[in-house]
C-alpha cells in the first residue's frame, strides 16, 4: 500500500486502463513523505480500533513503524505585506480582486480553508465569526468565536449583496490557491524564503509568492498575533487549535524581534 500511495502517479501512466474503469477527479501527483505518514497514521488508527473492538486479530503496524512528520518553520506574511496586498490595484482583474478580498478576510479570522468554505451568513453572530472547526467536530467539539475588526467588516459589507449559499463568493480550493499566488506576485510580494521541499524534504529557497496558499492566510493570522501576545493558549482560542497543539512549537522560532528582546535581557 505504501508503494502504491508513493508511486501512484507512475502507475497512472503505466496502467491507464485502471483509471478509465474507475475515474478519478484529479490526475495522481507525487506525494510528499508527510502526506504518506498522515494517510498511514489514519489507516493504523482504523486497524487499532478494529483490534481493540475484537473485529480482527491482525496488527499489521506492529512491524511497520511510522515516523513523525517533518515540517519547516511556518512561513507567513507581515502585516505590512498584507496591507500591500490589500491596497494593490486589481481593478483590471475584478475576479482576482474578489479572491484577494477572501484571502485577506481569512487572514483576519484565522480559520482553515475547509472551515471558511463551509461558512454562511449565519456564522456572523453579533459582530464576530462563530464556527466549530471540522477537526474538532468529533470527540470534543469546540466553538471558536473571532471578533471581526473593521477591515473584516468592510469586506463583508463589500459582498453584502452576494446571494449565494456561502458567506463569500468562493471558487474551488485549487483555483483559490492559484489566484493567491497570482495576486501575491502582482502586489510585489516576492521576498525569498527558505522552505522544506515536501517531496525531497530538502531545504530550498523560493520567492514567497510561489509557496503562497490558503493556509498562509491562517499562518498570517496566527503568526502576527503570536508575535504580539506570545501566548499559545490565547492564540489557540482564536485559531481553533487543540490545547497543547504542537503547531505552536514551530511558531516559537519565527520572530526575530522576539529573539532580540530575549537577548536584551542579558544586558
């Protein structure tokens, strides 16, 4: 199964008849190690549940260890870069401007894109966005309430006449991510950042617009607030992270100003 997950894109080319019989929505692409680890962690959980509930005596993962996912330092844009995107003249590209507004709104409420796309006007409650993150729905549901600042309210007001079923005029996630890269580049957000290649797991340097995505909106929300308050518990109350989330361990490494403040303590 690991071999198939890792090399499906090769099998797609070698055995096209399989995919003619069982159509897929998307052409299989190379999968990174973290994606494979995540998939097999879910499969392992299923087998453990089956074993513990006497559905099987099979324990295939006893001799198939799964290593931890490896992540690089979170990359996000500064408030100054966010304002540069917000003020970029996209009048010649009205559809792109809409997606820019959605990205800015997401960066102001900090939700995952899956939660953003499920929102309707009913999620706006007394000047705030209220939602239950999809990741916490099972087990211990957590209601997240994020007060809307003036910019977020302005964006909602801008689309108050939108009569679709969703909160804002969303497009597919894939097209949304493509649009993000495009308006980043048009706004001149092109500083070089160090990232971890998901396939090779090697360090690479790329312009930030090439790695921009919907998740960068969430990281921008978390990173900039974390710089101000430096308290993961306060930030998680707004971001919907579980208490003690490992995600914040990575945010501790990103703020140069925080490091300078710490070093000054030695003066």
